[in-house]
C-alpha cells in the first residue's frame, strides 16, 4: 500500500524576491510528486518595506493571498493552505497580531532569522559576522528568541529550529543545555516544530533540526510538521522520504496540519 506523504507546509513565492515560480506551478508540482496537501508560507512583510530585501512589501500582501487562492482554484485536487513565515523579533508582537488579523490564515510559522538588529543568520552576505561573535552567544540568542516565539502564542509552527547551522556552524557542545528549555516551551504552548528539508540543500547537509534535537523533541511531546522550504517548484516535497525516515526513527507517527488556525493530526 502506498504510504501517504505528509503535507508540505513551507514554501515561498516570487513576491519575496528570491524565489521562482508561481504558486500554481508549486501546486502542480506537488500533485506530480504525490502530495495531497501543501501550504504557502512566504516571508511576511515588515512595517517598513526597506527593512531588508528578501520579503514582500506590505502593499503586496493582498496580491500574495490572491495568488494562493488562484492556485487553489486552478488545482482543485490539492489542499492548499494559506500561511506566512513570520520573522519573530522581540518587540514585533503587535505587528504580528496586526498581520494575523488581515487575512484568514490557516497557520503562521514563526521563524527567527535575525539574531541582532541587522544580522539575519541565514544571509550569506553576513557570514563574516561569525568571526566577531562567540558561537555559544549566537546560538543562545537564537534559541532564546525562538523560545519567546513559542511563548508568544502567535505561531502554530516554529521554523527551521537550528537554522544557525546552515553554513556549517554546528552548535558547540555547551549549547545542548539550550535544547531542553526550548522544547519544553514548545510542548507546553503546543507549538509544532518542522522537519525542514532545506538544510539538506545547504552547507550543513542536514535536515533542520538535527536528529539529536528531534529525539529530545519526541521525548518532550513536541508536535511536528514537514516542510521543504521550497523557493522553486521543483523543490516541493523534496527529500520527504528522508524526513519521514528520520521522524519515524525517533518515534513519530503523526504530524500536524492546520485549517483556520485549528490543528489536526495526520498519520504519515
Ligand atoms: Zn526565503
Ligand atoms: Fe526561514
Ligand atoms: Fe522559508
Ligand atoms: Zn525558511
């Protein structure tokens, strides 16, 4: 019997200025890959459009929603979620609540990219920042912000849990002590974490999060989702076989999907 693939809840659109392909192309690709459900979670706008150059402008938010609804209409055989990948930055809570109220989102992914005012940890242009900072301090700030994101109650999912490893900066051993409080918080606030396969396409060559973190997440009762973080149609559902294998290896049998910000359990 064919195994059912989990929903792919993390993908982008060209509105963020670093992705290719229209939502309808992602949707068609998803069907071809055997998926039954996807969700768009493009980089959300900031109150100031010049905040950085890798997200939609605020005046494009309606266009984003229209594109996703258009894909729903054009590819009726697929369930398509409407979501955002929102940057969690301490102090942005009011802005995020404002965004959340603007459209009927199915879920919001809370991601930490910014570990300081100007340093997005996944920005290849900012790689030299690592030379000026203590790695333990960087990971501490990162996980601390993620914990605040979980506690905020603003998000259904925490994005790419160990993103700072993207370029190969694995957490130093002393960082293990940071996993437990973060995962306990995620469990307590029922904020799912995603198995994000984009890490396999980066220098770290690993799914986010690591097996070690995922094992602990399972022990703590943290819920999971799956996401390709596709920035092009051919990346939809990419490496899901590997992600499923990892999830099963640490004891997961169910993942989450969301509709109108309500959570449902899916066996995979
Ligand atoms: Zn992106
Ligand atoms: Fe991200
Ligand atoms: Fe993303
Ligand atoms: Zn992402």
